[in-house]
C-alpha cells in the first residue's frame, strides 16, 4: 500500500493472480482509499538497450464508502499520460505511441507501450489529480 492505495504487485509472480483478490483485501483494510493499482513487469526498449518498466491497471473498489474516484471525469488518464511524457523527456527516452485510458471506474496504461513511472509516481499523480 502507498498513500492508502492498495497495490497488487505482479512483477515477481510466475502465475496469474486475479486482481479481484486485491479488491477483497482492500475492503478489509480500514485505512484503504477507494483506489487499487495492479503492477506488471514490462521493458522499455531504447535502441538495443532494455530498461525496467511497467504496465498498470488502475481500478476502484465497488461499494467503497468514498464512492467511485471518477477517473475520467477528473482527467486522471490525461494527467498520467502527461506525467509519463514529462518523465521520458527528462530522461531522453522516446515518447509513448499511445496513452493511458479507461473509464471512471477502471483503466490503465497502454497495452502497446511500457510505462517508466514507478507505482509510487502513478499513485502520487492520481491522488494529486483527484484532490485538485
């Protein structure tokens, strides 16, 4: 968990783990926000080099007392895409070909592009946008 957001880190898992288990676990935690983040390993290829990167699914916890975080209505997908572009520009990496996307209750990073933002970067960006 980071800043009250439940994280399912699938980077080291060899077998599939149903992300709905994260929702059930998060419901049992009194200090958990209405947001979940599932993290999977990817690699960003720049020329012949490969850099550690990620794929994400950002979700909400159904029937949470705080309700739905409304990712689309709060422009979370656009803010995450902007943050990813800024980090890549800072590091001199090529820009992503596709963007984050989804709806109010669930979405994530592109299936076609790896993300270099860390899980903590993603959560900080999401919370910042939802609170603005």
